[in-house]
């Protein structure tokens, strides 16, 4: 059996790709782990250890994500992970598509249906996590500082997205004084995560017993 251990931010896309295939198991972890990269490897490792007794193949639905995969290993399976730094490249279909978009307009904060549905967008983080910690006024200031170098908030449309999530994306841009736009995403990377092929251009393959390092993601 192939087991995919993935971030919940891409659950909707992966579920669409694996629909009706009982030979693929997907385990989802909290999508905010990239905000605490020090905890991320241990939680992913815990899931790898749980499935290592029966999985024929383990695929990680994560990019390097602030080094959140560094140190992770599987004892007897190959570990396969997207050759991407974060989920934005996955949502766009390739690192090439992301790099081209970044070169064209680097000052863009991206949103997807996963971030919006779980309210891990700027408004959600401000009204939840930050307000609980420092109060609403300070929370708005902190998020404003995080976003001050961005000019746009862009929704990546991948698959079917509810109208209420589109409206929430627009509210994020309006609230923080950014220009809003949308781009069409791609399901190509998600199809490959679930069903392969795991070619060298798009994926990193780590031998059994070998810990993941940052090196495979560093351009040669």
C-alpha cells in the first residue's frame, strides 16, 4: 500500500485525485505546522513510524517547508517528497510555474481553498491566534507588518472552490489594503503525489534509513 502523509492545506486536492482508490491511504496533519518548523519533523516522523510496518511506499505531501522535513527518515521504505520549497508550487502545478510567477511579481501573498477553509489566512490568524495572544489592535498591527512588503493577495483556484471562500479571500485583500486577483492553479502535482510517476525533476527520493537533509532542495 502507498501511504501519503500530507498537510491538511492540500486535502481537498489530494482527496479528489485519490477518489475511489483503496490502495492509497492519506494521513493529514495540521496545516499550520510550517509556523512551528521545530515541531514539524517529529510529528511527521511519528506518522512514518506508525505506517512503516505495512506501507510499501511512503510519499510526503510537503515541500521543504522551512526545513520542516530535515531529519525525517523511514527505516525500510524509500521516502518520496516533492522537490518544492512549499505548497504554493504544488498548487501551481510545478516549481517552474511558481518561479515564473514569482519573477513576474514577487510581492504576492497567495491563498488557496485549504488556507481559507481552515481560516489560516491573514484574517483568520489575526482574529484567532494573534488576537488571543496580544489583543486585537496589536494583532492587526503584527499582521500588517508581516504583509507590509506585499502588494497583492492572490487566490489560487485549484479544483472547485466555494463562493464564500472566494469572498473571504477578497475580504483579506480589502482589510489589509492589498490588490486582489486570482490565478488558475493546477492539479498536476497532486496527481503525481498520489499516483506518480516520481521523476527526479519533481521529486526527491531518500533511501531507507537515510535522514532528509536540505541538500536535495538546493539548486545545483
